[in-house]
C-alpha cells in the first residue's frame, strides 16, 4: 500500500503545480482586465486601456507558455 502512495506522488505534484499555474494566470488576467477597464472608463484613456488590455493578455499568454 505504501508503494502505491509513493508511485502516485509525482503525478499529484504535477497536477498541483499545473493547477497552481492556472489559478495564478486567472488571477493575473482578471486584475489586468479590471485595471484596463478602470483606465478606460474612469481615466477616459480608452486607447491606452485597449493597448494595455490586449498587449497584457498576449504578454501573459506568452509568459505562461514559456515558463511552463
């Protein structure tokens, strides 16, 4: 029984790490979108908000693709 638990550890660790990265990406992306919306709506800088939102989303995707 202890052998089965030892064999499962790398799989559980990989799942935990992947889930951790997914949650981190989700939180960072939501914060980026909220900041972009605040700049566009409250700051009246819609072009900057659009560039920051699209550019930041692409940068997040690239960063998480490279770092994984």
